[in-house]
């Protein structure tokens, strides 16, 4: 496929090549209507800036980008990203860099944002979260030649730089913990199955449970408190209800605890609960929640350091940040005795 040129964009948009250059480089000299028309045509044609031309302008934007494909409501409630963004900002502020944070409804919106940022040279690099299996963002980032650090397992990163936590080892620790307590029927309230880290936990949960001879079930959700509560209610209404629940984030675990209390049950007397990530929420509930714990703020900082390394010429590598550690608290206990 021939490279799309500024001349072709100008022809399609009905403007001069100079106007296209001003619009694509986010410079004054064209109206906002013209700029919008040029950017729309460039996106439709999947225009990518010429690398040699880019290198003629060595100036950096001193901005990193982060796009979150989440509803605003879920994002406002989820502790993980508050801590993660705090870690990112802690490094950026030291280097006088800014963070361009964009919230979009879906993956298509996220990819459109990368194209726009690349065309406008808005950011020097991006942090990419919620990596998917066969993620379409990876070939796009390569095509755009946009420096990126992926927050996810190297099995999903296709050779790009990534920073990851060992979800398999952490899931093994969580399941082995409830098995040692005597639980035989356990369930997992999981995130969206298309998310790579959820998929890895799915595989690990099935494998370790099979090895230990446990009866398991999984309910996938969108990570929200509402769906976490609904999944808990569904699981606990079953005749052969589980005696231990493992949640993919803190928000759903706290919502699940509220459901348990509303049903007239108690944790850990009737059901053991385990959360993931271990935000402050886990230590404020009654009972306090057992959790798979890691330092989310430092995680965000580590990812940001690796993106600066890329800008300084580092080769693509996978960096293991941590294996979440089991923090046993009041919500852990043996299964209830048969009545």
C-alpha cells in the first residue's frame, strides 16, 4: 500500500498543502473547522507521519499519554487507577513532563486517540493498559512508531516493552490459601474475559483448581461494583453455593461483602472473601478483607521510568515488577460446617 502523502490529504480535504501541514503539526494558521476536516481525512486515510521528516524536528512535547477505555463512573470508583496515575505523575513531575489523560468508551476510541496524538505530535510516548489477547493496538503502535510501554504480561506484548505482575503465581497463592482452610467449592468474580490479565488469571484459576480437585465457577463482569454485587448475589443464591469468593478487584470485593451482609450472612463464618490489588478499601471494611497485595503507586512509577528509558534508546524488554503477595485478614476462615 503506497504511503499517504500530505498532497493526497490536501486534495481530499480541498485545502492547500500548507494548510494540511499547519493542521497536522497543531500550528496556528488555519481555522478550527479546517483543522478538524484535515485531521478527519488523515484519520480516514490512516496517514502516518514520515519518519525522516519527523526526525528533522527533534523537539519533544514533554508529554506522555494514557488512554483509559472505561466508563467515567467505573473509573471514578475504581481505586487501582487512582493509585496508578498517582505513581505515573510522581515521576513526570520530577522531569517536568505532563500527562495527557483521555477517557474513551471503547477500544476503537482509544486507537483513534493514538492516531490523533501521533498525527499532531501531541505526546512523546504512551502507557498502554488492559492489554488484550491478540491486541489490535500493538500493530497500530508499531505502524505509528509511537514509543509505548505496555502494562501486562510478556505473553501478550508481542515483543514490545512491558511491565507486568505475575498473575499466575498470585492466583495460585490465593487458591492454595482457601484450599488449606478446607474450602472445596470456590468461585471467582472476574473482570472482562477479553482483558489479557483476566484471561491469564482464568487459565491459572482453572489449572490450580484442577490440580487441587476443587469445584469452581467463574462469573465475568465489567469490574464495576454493581456487576460485582450482582455476581455475588447470583453465586450465593445457588443451592451448592461457594464457600470462598475471589474477586478481580477491591471495588467488587467490597460490593460483594455488602451483598453478603444484606443476605444475613457473615464473612468469614459463611464465606471467605479475597480481593485483588489491596487498596485502602480492604482495610476499612468490617471484616477487613484478605487481599492479593502489591504497591500500585510504585507500579505506575516503574512503568513511567521504563517509558523514559525507551526515549533514551533502551531496547524492548519485559520487566517483572512484582508478584502480588497474599495478605491474610479477617475475611479468611474455614468453610461453614454442614448443618
